[in-house]
C-alpha cells in the first residue's frame, strides 16, 4: 500500500507555497500555555494538601481523598447513570482547549498570526507607479499615433473625444494586465520589482481568478466616471493608510486580498 500523501485538489494552494499562512508557534520557552487540564475538578497546578500527618494522607479532611460516594473536592457530583467522558461537554468533544490547537487558553486570535509581513505602503505606491509607466506610456504613444495626435489642454469636442479614446484604451489594457498578472502569480512587474505580492486574506495563497479580476475592476473601472471616478480612485488608494489591521485598499476589501512582502524576514509591516 502506498504511503504517499494525497496531492492538493484542483483550486487548492500547493503545500510548499512559502507564503501560505503558517500556524501560530507555541511559546518560545517550550512551555504549553495553561496546558495542565483539570482533573476531577481540582484547580490547575495545585498539588493536594496533606491531612497534617506529613506528606498527604488518605482521610476525608482538607486535601485528602474524597469520601466514598461523595463529590470530589471543589468539583460537582457526577450525574446519575455514571461518570461522563472527561471532555464530553466541550464544543468539539476533544478536550478543554479544542478551540485552541496550541494548548493555550481560549481567547481572541491574532489576525496577523502566521501571515507574511504586510507590505510597506511606500513600496506599494512605487509598484503602482512602475506599472503605470510600463502600461501607460507605450499605450498612450501608440493610441496617440492611431488617432492622429491628442491635445490634452484643448477643450474642443474633437480633442475631448480623442482624449477619452486614449484614456479608455489605456485603462482597459491596464485592467487586463492587472487581472492576468495577479491571477497567475500574485504580482505585477512593479510588485516584482518592489518584492511584494497580493495574497488571499484567508490563507495567503495566490488570488483566485475571480478575486483577481474583482480587484482589478474596482481599482480601474471607476475612473471612467467623470470627476466622481477620480475621487473614488483617490479614496481607494489612500484607504490603506488608515485601515487596520491589514492595511487594505478598497479594491483589496472587495476581493478579500492583502498585500504582503516576499521578503519573509527583516521587513517591517508598516
């Protein structure tokens, strides 16, 4: 019989992806947080007291063994019909800390636990500028030659039409570029240069096709709307400056993605 582990199914991230979320590490000193389970209702880390005869007795006094048929010290009497399994009343039936896989006391989880460092906002801005230059400059030049030149300072209706044509084609090309690059590897050329990537917030994997195109559309398409589109775009790209804890822009929130660093060590999450 083969002992090979089953391969990930279609659409599942590869197990060796270095950017997947990792489980939270246990305490550095190796001690398990509050790991001593209660036994018979006794408080944790408390040894039974003796009965005054030295070393702990067997009487029914303080710290001694429970009297026959009576409840354990500090505990509750067993229900009629026998003693239930020790962890039968827990939410998942596997122990008192079943909701904490690392043996700690249940509590709010760190939302950034196991996640690669968040990308620096300055790197994200520079990456966008690089992408805008890579796409915007050549497309604008080609389209300007096609339409016969564009005067961006003119308010003439003919020139306005040419301006709209060049801008529309440029945004469409950028939309396709962003969607294809993010869905294929989580990075555009600008993000590669700045050593950052887009990841699914849920598990750190490369964004799905749906998430990638939603993200690209929310970033690009509102600019088509005169005046209001630019205001939305500005609010969108600035949103990450105050968003906590993931530093997401609105297009990240729409796609449920986050931007992280590909340098997994020594990069501050600012």
